């Protein structure tokens, strides 16, 4: 009797874990597909210029975060 209950419990555990894994895999695949479709249909504007205020804000944030030891050498947009 106990062996049967334990076997059922492990079967349910395995089925549940496999189900969660498959659902999460589908979420990741669907999310990546959606991101690619949206980026292809509506690409971001190609304005690479930064205003002086933005550069100053980034530089100030780096100085505060690194306590004056860091230096901004290049700012580029990540795709």
C-alpha cells in the first residue's frame, strides 16, 4: 500500500515538473519570437545622438557609483 502511494506521488511530481518546464519553455520561445517580430515591424528610431544633458547625467552617475574612480570613455546604444 505504501509503495503504491509513493509511486503515485513520484509520478505526479515528475508530470508536474515536466509540465512546468514545457510551459516555461513555451513562454521563453514565444517571448523571443514576439520581440523579433515587433523589432522587425517597428524598429526603433535611428537617433544615435545624445544631448549634452544626457552625457552629463551618465557621467555623474558613473562618478557617484564608482566614487570618482571610474571614467566614461564611450557611450553606445545596445541592440
